[in-house]
C-alpha cells in the first residue's frame, strides 16, 4: 500500500515540530545541560501526588462526567470568582480537558468553518498553528517585535485582518518569549476584538507565573470580554503537573456544549486520577505553587543577568520560565547556534524559529532547571561565544 | 533579607555574585547584609549536612527525654546550660508535654552513649529521670531526604 498517498492533506500540510530534530540529537548525548525543557523541573508537590494515591485506594478508577467531576468544576469556578471576580456556572460554562492542548484543539474544532482565519501573534507555542489547520482553518501569523517587548498591538493585528478573520488566539505570559501583556495592552486588544467582532481564545497556562510587579490580567475579566472569550488554562505549569494531562476551558455555555460534543466522542473525559489530584491542587496547592514561582524568579534574574553580561540582546522576561535572547547579534541563525552550541558545549536549547518565522534569530532558553545547571550553562555559553563569535 | 537567608540556608556556598543576581541587588549590598547578619548572630554558622553512614562512620545517635526540677529565678535555663556545654550533646530543646528537655547525643558506640547518660547526664543535680531512644535509621534531616530516589524523568527538549 502506498501510505504516502493515504495521509490526509491537512496532516501533510503541517510541518513536524522543529523541536524534534534537536531532541533526537541531544537525547543521544551524555552530560548535556538542557535549557530546552518546556516544563517545570519540580515534581508535583507531594500533597497532590498523595491525594491521587489515596483516590486510587478509594476506588477512583472510573469514567467521570464528560465535563469533568462536579467538585473540580466548582473549584475552578470558585478560583475565577475569587481571583478575577468572574461568574461562571460549574454546570454549564466549564469543561475539564486533557491539558490545555486538548482544550485548544476542541476550541478550534468547535468554532472554525472551512477557510476561517485565526490571527496568531508569533512567536508562540508550537501547536497553535497546527490546531487551526487541523480544524480546517487558516492560521495568520502576526509577528511581535522585541522593541515592543514581544507584545502585540491592535494596529499590528489590523494589518492582517480580512473579512474571513474569525478569531484571535493569544497566549500570555508567552512561551517562548516570557512576554506579558499589561492591562492597558489587553484593553486595546479587547477594544479591537469587540469592534471586529472576533472570538478571543486566551491560553493562560502561565498565568500564575508572573514576576516582579507584573500582575496577570485574565482576558475574560476585562469589560465585556467574558462572553467573547474562550479561556484555556490548566495545572501543568503552576503546579508542576505536566504529565498528568489536565486542564480546563471556560466560556459561553453554547461553545462549551459544542466543545463537549467533540470531547465526548474523542476523549470521553479527562483521566479521573488527574481530576482528583487537580482538586487537591486548587484546594491546598497554592503555597507550593508560590514557592516554585519565587524560585523561578531568582533563576530568571540569574539567567537574564548572565546572558546580558555575555553580550546577548535580550528582553527581560516578565512571565513563564523562558528567556528569548537574540543570537543574530553574534552572527548566528537560530538553528546554527542551537546546533553548534549543542555539539561544542553540550547545551541544549530550542531555536526560536520553531515558534514561528519571526522567532528566527532568537533561541529559547528555559530556566526551569537548577541554579547550578543555569550557572554551568552560562559559563559554557560564554565560552562558546568567546570562541565562535562571527 | 528573608530571601537571602533562605538562599543561604539552602546552600551556603553560593558565591555573592550569584546571590546578588538572583536577588536583583548589588554584590556590595548583599555582602554588607551577610556581614551584618553574621554580626547580629542571625547567621550562626555555615555547616554541611553529611551522610556519615555513607562515608563509613558508625556513630550512635541517642535521643533522650530528660525530666528536671526547674530552679528558682533561672527556670530550666541553668540546667539546660549544664547539659548543652558537653561536646557530646548535639541538640537541646525545652519541650512542652511529658518531659522537659529533649537532648540529642552522638557517640562512637553504644557504650560511649550509655556511659555519658549514666555518668554525666543523670548525675546532674536537678535531673530527675532520663529515657533514651536510639536512632535506627535517618530518613530526612533538616529538610533533606537522605536517600532520595526521585529522578528527573523529563525529556531533554520539549515544547
């Protein structure tokens, strides 16, 4: 059978993740220090793990309601009430998903008609574009600029607006740049979305990870934005629960019902073990989360200082756990830098173009790794630059 | 200041330059603060947590519950001092509950510790009873898990 001809055109049209190649090389090497990992280096706090073990002992091994355990949905609703004064209904406005990844896929499949365009500020998380294509839509990249601290403006979005534009997909704090959008920035975006009548999908998975005086602004909590926003969030980053695969969507009941329809026929429900653990995370996990955030903050300062001293043009990240230095200034393309650094200094990081064309000339370094690893990595990078500057 | 102390408590060998970077302050400022904290005896010393068993030492640790008769004016303090001045004594706490002082002793052998309790500790004036417990296996000390089997299972590169 000629399988090459049997693969769906939509799947064929998406490129495999640019991260893959580096993973394959780095995985074969010894003594690699990795700044390439997009997940916390902490393990899930013990109280959360222990609650899952207890749940298993109590026989929590079944399916749950498609939308997720009612107790968990209530905790999610309560969190958004307490933190952002948002009123969602646990019965109608919440869907517990298998991570934000599934939430994103469901949102796209629920809203996109063939040919609909979705504006996506780049650099951005690797699956945004792919999810839009797989749902039959057309992703439209809107490049963000380092001069503007990788934030996006309505004027920039407007340039890419067409009659087919249906939605705007944003993710702040941002992976890979560490950028955040302040209230004023988001208010301008909200105003634009309202005028153009766009759906806004807001991926806020890094919302708990902001530093210094930056406060996370929930897009749905802006005036008139709740009804227009599909809010996606989860437990992976804030509670170090990446492998549990658990997240949620909050939105208007009609879109949640549509997403639930897809979810019930594809996933049925999120794993009950992860749902039980997520309840514990929301009830008692905040203190562990805050401790991790304060740890990331110290690492952030260390890596920002270090990279700046070496001479990289670098934007000081305000959220998530990534820093996105420019390697163009030392004469490299993203991939060449990542490759040569890996080969000669055994440091793994991710070339910026994996996150969109405008990420070319940058690399993503994750500081979700120990202080000693960061210090050692900085020393090796400095050594590399000394000998390889072009 | 608290953050600085927490960092040092976790790893006292961090260079000042690194501490300054993490705390977003100047090296001079951090250095001054450390000196002041040492002077004020907020920082008492810099020690190292060692797994002596792994090194090959067979020391004996005994945790002793001590009941004492408190003395007028000085309460428990005078007796506590007579106990904690001994080099063999690692730790002394005044406790609430069914005994007064918790004393932790380290010796080279069982006989060593037994001798100390019998000859030194229980003969101190004001000590009424002692109950010794021998430590069999340490699992966690000062927040550090002794034999931590958790490993980093993450992929080298992920989105």
